[in-house]
C-alpha cells in the first residue's frame, strides 16, 4: 500500500486499514464457536482456504482502482540484481534504523513472553486457556478502537517521533512497574497494551516510513527486514534471556525485566530518531 499513498495520506489511513487484521481475528474464532457443532476440523480447513482465496479478487479490484487513480504514471523497474536489496539495506541509514527498530521490538516482545511463561507455570491448562483467550479478545477489541479513532490523530497532531516512540516508552514504564511486582495480571495487562499498541499505532507508523523510500527499498529490502531481521531478533533475544536466566547468570525475573526495560527504552529512542528524520524530510 505504501507505493500508492504519500506520507500525509499514510498518517491518515494506515491505522484504519490495519484494523482489518483485528476485525478478522475476532470474526474468525467467533464463526468457529458459532458453527462448532456443525462443522469438523477438516471442513474448517476448507473454509479457511476459501477465505484466503477471497483475497485474490480483492487484490485484482484494488490494483484496478489504483491504476485508475494514478493514470499512466510510469514506475521505475526493479533491478534484476538479486543482491540489490542487501546493498540498499547496507547503504541506507533510514533502512538500518527501521531494522534496528524491529530488532528492538522483538526484544521487548521476548522479555514479556518470558515473564508471561514464568508466571503462568503454576496455572492449570484450563486457566491458561481462559487467561490467554481474554488477552486475545481484549487486544483485538482495543486495536480496533485505537486504530479507528486514535492512530491517525496521534500521527497527524503529534508527528512521527511521538507515534513511533509512544508505545515503547509506555511499555518501558510498565515493565519497571511489573519488575517491582511481578504479578501475572499485570504482565497480561502489559501484553494487551504492547500488542494492541503495536497493531494499532507502532506497526502502521512503521509502514508509513516506507512511503519515503524508493521502490527498490520497498520491495526488495523491506522483506529482508521483515523476515531476516525479525526472525533473527527472536533467536538473539531468546538466547540472551537464556544466558541471563537458568542457562548462565542465574538472574531472577526482576533483574531480567529490568534489562528488558532498558532494551525497550532504547527502542523508544530509535523511534524518536526515525520519526524526526521522517518529519524533517516532510518539512524539506
């Protein structure tokens, strides 16, 4: 979508577009609950495949509508060099910054999931299902509300530095609070804040950043960041938490969460840097 909208349009509509994911996350399980006595697992998979196939005509319709809107705008061809995406990544400060932002995001997520796992150990399987199901429901509802009514207002009124750093700084503060009182309900509430804040605010803002890069970066470097950096970050932070905990330094939950708060604080400052650079380009 970022190739079809400019920076101002992205700030206005990306949050709203992103609510589709949360609406689907509520609609899908609701349909399964509604028809659970009439449909078996195999047929659920067929329904799922059918829903996925419905995206194909939607893609065709969107492409046609965008083609009408943009007329005969001629877009530059992508380079045939299979390594051009890596070259763009290495030489483009903005893309390195986005990669660092996603890398630190995976760190914040890893520390929170570690705390959640540790504190849910004493709960029964049924209790865990109920608690985590409540987290999913609250996350998706909150994401829709924020995405429809708040995201575009935050981005347009306060600018990209605040939009990108708001959730990291809030999570940093809450992580320090949880480290002083590591209760499961606080951790789950923080998970709702982190996930809904990411889906409704941070992720749309991150996508807005790609409205300021060329097509080569958008289509060849972005997948490197979204896949390699994201997955590599997950592996790195899991090993680091293992090293800090039972696999090495034997630190308890509280000091590990303090390390997580420090990672999240750095994440917020990277968001401020990226946001300022994006808004500075707008002013120029």
